C-alpha cells in the first residue's frame, strides 16, 4: 500500500515538473532577450566589381541588379543579370573632377538617377536603362560647405533633393530642400530649419507632401535631436517632432528613417561615444519605443521591415559590419557580425545598402579588402532564439526527470 502511494507521489511529481518545464518553454521572448548567433556565411555574388566602396543596390523586376560604387576619382554604375553575371559598367567622371555620386535612384522610365557633390555643388544626373547619360544638372545652396544627403523621384514627375548647407566649416547650417522637373531643371529650393545645425538624411513622399528625417543640433543648450519634419508639396513646413535631447541622448548623428506598415516611422542612427539608437514612432509622431544597440561608436545605417519586426544593418567599426534582427518592439532576437566588411557611416551613410532579394534572403553591398563587395545573405531558417533553447532545455530536463524516476522506482523495488 505504501509502495503504491509512493509511486503515485512520484508520478505526480514527475507530471508537475514536466508541465512546469513545458510552460517555461512556451514563454514569449522578453524585451531584454538577446542571442548572438552567426548566420550562414555570406555568398559573394560578383568578385570583379569596380570601385572601392559600394553604396546602393537595387533588384529589378527581372531579377537583375543595379548598383553604384566609387573610387578616389570616379563613380561606377553597374548592372548584373539575374545570375549575377556582369552586363555592363559605366564610368562617370564630370569635367575631370573627382566624382562621387553616392545616391542612386531607380526611375519609373527604366533609367537611373545619381546624385552627389562635386566641387561643392550638388549634382543630379539621369541615365537611360543602359546607363548612358541623358542629362546632368548642378545646383548651389549658396553655402561654402555642403553635403548632398538624399534624392527621390517624385510621383508626379521630377525629383526632390535634401542637402545640408553651412556658412562656415563646423558652423551652424540648414536643410536645403529642392524640387526639379523631369529634366532636372530647378523648380524651387528652400533653406529650412536655420540657423540651427540641421542635417537631413531621408526623404519620404507622403499624401501631404514629404517627410524628412534629420538631426538638429543646438549649442545653447548643448544638445542634439532626431527630427521628423513634415512639408507640403511645395516644401512649406507643416510641423516637426523631435526625439532625444540632453543627457544620454545628447549628440545624435545624421540618421535615416523608413516608413512602417502602421503609418509610423522607424528612425535610425547613432549617439556619439554611445551605442546606436533606434526610435519607433506612430503615425502621429509620438514615440512608441526606443532602443540602443551594440557598443560605443556603433551606428544603425540601414533598416528593413520584416514579418515580425525589423532587420537592422549595423556599422560596428571600420572593418566590421553587424546584422540585428529584432521583434516589433525592438528587442533583439539574434545578431551576427561580418569581419572585414566596411560600410559608409555618418554623412557618407547610404540607406539602400541592404535589400530583400526576390528569391528570398537579402543582398548587401559594402566594401571588403578595399574593393566593392556584393553578397547574398540567406537565413530563411532563422538562427536559434531563446525559444528554441528553452525547448531544448525542456527535452533535456524531461529525460533527466524520467531517469531519476526510474532509478527511484528501481530502488524502492529493491527495498521492498
């Protein structure tokens, strides 16, 4: 009778332990959970690309790829077919000057637009679908120090450009925002947000006109802020919202932004001498959450929405690049590092270096061994997360409890 009672107690103990472990394995990932897990090694798609640094890559409807890269004196526009075979490369140098056109746009007519800065003047160039130049336009903000930050093709035709102009080196400046027609002729330009040191980074066309992401510096008080600036179709400001300020979030650097499926935005960038910083805001511009990633000096220089969250491209140091997968609240699911892979950062950052591939996985353009580097990242089988580790622990615990129960039963039989 006593043996039967002990067996029942043992069975109940075993069942309770198993139920607890199974419940633990089904717990959702918490916001503080992080698993560092290397993904499959990147697969190089093309090893004979021109240039030293790659900036933007696009995949066309037929699976072909178009990218831009630069060296010390020229810009290269390159096209690969769907099997990544080199089709053509166009070398671009304007009037014998050093020509760095870091911004690339795929146009609706099948051609391409490139933009950058040459001899302190903004340059916008349009090519046909074969990369042959159709026209080149230059513009000036009338400032002695300039940076061309972003360009998009506008829905109704023509282009919008965002740049930074400063009257003196390391001095206060403003956003230069401009519209052109389809031939690049300047329709209007405006200086916005002066006399602060305000640097734009991304243009997003909206129903009301445009949203610009930017960073605004102020030396009195000593602080810097992420900013979303809303403009109408004629470039007139409709309002702005800022994030950050003094304290830990002091000294933010020029950031980027993506529009999210809920009508809000994800702002990316970095904090000088602090980890990278990401802010999620809703459609009204209210902050929903913010997270920091990596170590001091790291920056988030690209972001993509995924089914369950976001994929962040991380500048870690001059010779290391990171990839971070987060949930929809910014909590890290896994991260990985690619050694000897270099990304542009700061004013050189380009937010189209990582794209989803039509055939699955992702395509990354960067620099490796002092040359342009194009690679395929495939992690359709997501790396293990804490959830999988908990399941594995549950199975191990189940086996251990079962073995202890059998030993206990055998011992009781011997005693009987």
